[in-house]
C-alpha cells in the first residue's frame, strides 16, 4: 500500500497547518547519494533572482568567478550542448539552476526511503583491498 501524498481524505476539512520546515543553511557540502546526483544548495537562496535576464547563482559559481567567491565551480557539463559541443558560456539548457539543484529543508520524508548505497550492499570501490 502506497501512502497518500495528497493530504487529507476530506480535502474540504479545516485542519491545523504544519509548521514550515526550516532551510538547512550551514554552507556545508553534503555527500551525494548516487553518482551524477545534482548537489543540493547548502545556503539560502531567498531573494535570488533567476530569470531569463538574470541568474544570481552565476555571480559566484561561474568558472571565472569562483576564485574570488570561494564557491565551487559549476560542472563543465553546464557549458556543453546536448551534442557535447563546448560553449564559452553556460548552456541555455543548464541556466535555470533550481530545475535540478534545490535547497535542503529540515523536513521528514513524505514516504519511507529504503535506498541503500552500493557500499552498504557489499560492493567495494575499484582498487580497494578485498
């Protein structure tokens, strides 16, 4: 049986609202759960402008600005077209950061998570001692 994600059985019933979860804004990079997982945003992005004409994320994470900002550089894949051609600037298909990258909230999962990392299943990294 899959738990309902839509809320109350009676949608017209008045219920107490749950508190809004707090954002995790400790600026600590989190370990990724699987290869190629987009990293989460470890800082507040409240008030950031992200439109066709402006992207505040790039003011720190663009390749040529990371030395001054101390922010990690966006992946080189963000400078590629779908065909793998390198571009001088961020690809339009990778411009809207929050399509993949999200801030982390201190919230309980909506459904139980039974994900297990490969290391928990007994697999060892290549080159490690058996």
